[in-house]
């Protein structure tokens, strides 16, 4: 798999980054057995549709996988719907699969102020079931319900024996262990700063993200993400380095990882 950080700003778009969006690409075959590249977006948050176009034609995505329905993780599906419906070159009859929490279809329709049937027939929304894998071409995606004020999921993406784990937004919880265990790359929420942010059940800090991957075991690389514009990356890195001595980065727009 190849992972591109499209947007990694936490809670709001920042001056240097859109909100959450990660492009995952994997080689496979089409229904006729011919080689092709499969592409999915993990989240499509505020401002992410613009920079996504630097890396891929959004209308060729095979799916959008939403961790939860806060605006900084899903709102630009509205713009993608417009492209699918109106842009020159749009393929008639093409339907984009979007996976997300309960009532994803209704929430997206309300976000764009659409009457029934909402974004259909251009977008077909399906609902995650905790721990139940979903196949998208050669990718296997398993959602794990995590700890956040709304229904939210971490997503474990597997292909050819390699594993990407994306925590989405979460505080420390038991689900992070199976989500992250033996992952080659973990994209982990690190929005909080130890000693400053105390609200429980919302976000990880750099330190708590590192503690979660140590607890899970077998992780190859930890990338701290969902950093709000008011956080200094060096602070998150220093917190994580207190407990994690493996490969460590802070996510930056345009960064690419081979998984």
C-alpha cells in the first residue's frame, strides 16, 4: 500500500493543511482480472478535496471511508458529490461507495441541505459494524469502535500481509490494541497536550498515542496526526518519545509512506 497525507490538521483546517484525509493506494485487479490500482480516502474533512486533486482525480476513488461524522472528517464529501454529479467527464451511472457510522447518508444530505433521496444515486452510504471486515478490491478494512463523544471508528486496512492502522479521533481505549497490533504503520490522533487538555474520552496526546502502540505490540512506525494549528509538532514528538523508541514522525501534508 501507498499512503499519502492529504490533510492532517486537527479539528479545523490550518494555514498549512486541510483537515483529515489520507489517500491509500494498492495494486490489484479489476473484475475481469486486469491489473489496476485501487484508491480509497480515509476521511474527507474540511478543505481536503482541494489538495486531494494534487494526487488523484477524486472522481476515480473506489470508496471514501469515514471514521466519524464531525465536519473535520467528512464535510468535503459534499463537494465530491457535486463533482460526481456535475463535473465534465463524470461517468453516468457511477456510484461512489461511502462507509461511515449510523445515518451517514442522512447526515451528509443534511450537510448539503439536500431533500430525499439525498446524495443518491451518486453516493451510496453503508454503515460500519464494529469488528466486521469490509472488502474493497484487494483491501480488507476492519472498523473498531473507539472512544469519542460521537460514534467513531478506527480503521485497520490490510493488503498483501501489510497493515495500516488509522485511529481516527479517540482517547485511549481497549479497541486500539487489536486495531494497532502488528501494524506496519499507525496514523494516530495526537490532538491533546499532556497537562493542558484534560477532557476525557475525546483525543489522544502524543504520549498516550505512543502508549497505545507499545501496548498493542509489533508496530513498525508511528505517525502522529490530527494536530490542531495551535499545537507545536515538537511537543507531540517529545511526549511520544518518552515511551516509544521506534520510527516516529509528525504527519505533514504531502508526506508519503510505503506500507
